[in-house]
C-alpha cells in the first residue's frame, strides 16, 4: 500500500529541461499517411514542415514523426506527386 | 558555375537547431517554418551568439505597445557579426495588435526604411520560397556591414486561413506582387525571384478571413496601389544574374 508521501508531485517540473522531451503532437485531428509507391524521395515535405516533424527513415523515405506532427497538412498540400494524404486520427 | 545553383531539399543540412528550444507554436505556423529555415542557413555557431530582441517565445498580448515596425512589433532576431555589425532578421506576421484595428492604412515599408537609413544589405524573403530565403540569409552573413532581412510569415490563426495553406499563402503574397522579393545592396535593388505567372491581389486577399470585409471597389484600389508600387520598384531595380530561384 502506498502512503501519501510516496506519491509523485503532479504538474511540476522537477528538473531543468528543454522543450524537447515534451511531445507536441497530441492535439492533432489528422495525420499524414505516406504512399510509398508514389513517393520519389524528393524531400519537399521535409523542407516545408514547420515543426521539423518529418524524419528520414533508414530506407530513404521521409515520414512524419507522430510525436511532433501537429497535423497541419502542409506536407500533403505541397507534395507534387500526391504521395501524402491526411487521414483521420484514431 | 557561379550562375548556377542547385535547389535540392535533400542536400540541406540535417541539423535541426530550432526544434529543441521550440516554443509551442500553432499548427502550420509560417513563423516557425521561417525560423527553422533561417537556423538551417545560419548554422549552430551563429545561432549561439544571437539574441531575440523581442522573443518569439513571448506570448502575443505582451507585445502590445512595444511597437517599432508598426503598431505591433514582429519578433526580431539580432545576430552580431564581426566589427560590431549586426544582422537583424524581422519575422513579420502582420499582427496589428495595437490601436490600428479598424483604421485604414497601408503597411509600413520596413525594408525601404532600412534602405533609406543606409543599411548596406537589405532583403525581403518569404517561407514560400525557401531556397531564396536561405540564400539571402547566407549572403547577409557574409556581406560586409550591417544587414536587415524582412520575412513575411503567414499566420493561420491571425490571418484566418486553413493551416495547410500556410506555404501557399507565402507564395501568393509574392506572386501577387504585394510582397515582392528583392535585395538591396548598397541601395541598388535587385529582384531575386522571377514570378512565373502574376496573380491578382484578390486571390491572396480573399483566401484570408481577415480581409473578408473588403468590397470589390477596395480590392480594385489595392490592386492599383500594388501595381503602382511594383512598377516603381521594378523600374529602379536591375534584373539579371541575381535571380536565385525560378519556379
């Protein structure tokens, strides 16, 4: 059984941190989905992403990191080949 | 070979300097995109020396009344160069938070003021044309003397348009000649982006919720002013090898 003094303090930062540990993509309603067959690895989505959420995968494709993606849809709009579509978040 | 440049997004530096300290911005933030591109162009050594005169992190209501560029002050990044010279980069999201709401006025021509003040390198940039922006920031770092770059940052929340249109709006502002991209070296203007197809100002203004109250007569008047200003600018500028980017 845990007593009151073993509970962690809530809503307080106990150490000095940068913003990086905080996940910022929680509030989105849509997320980008990549169609690998249409993607030409041109990296335009990487260039235009305002939150630097699009990362290079090991196989050379670019995919959104869902911890940082806010679902703005800029990448889907700017993709010349229509390889990115916005899907409803589940 | 100097006349040619390669515009490949893949070849940009991978380092993300903006992300770790990034404040929580809205989705589709044009200012965040502009800062990210500027930081990519600067490299980490320059960034550490820079200070935010009016910080990006500051919540918007506190900017009220601190205005210099206009009723509201856009955030300003100052980077010291050698010999006490300063590179100032102004991120303008056109948030008129002060007393000017409801009055009719044209935006203050900050780059023109900087040219008139005798700043050796002045440039305007938009995140809709990223390679142009990166080239200008790099050039401003290496140019002798002070430098000033004015970046128009589309703001989906303030301008009331869909977040996915952020880059398109930045492009339209340039394509409609409302925010022409140029650089002024020692007072001589050079147009840097050859707009492939001119768009009417209406396309740009009607996209945004903040201009919905404008009537057709207002739009015609704005179009006339824009055409006049652009013809004046292009008459005084030199076109030529200075073009960074063709789309």
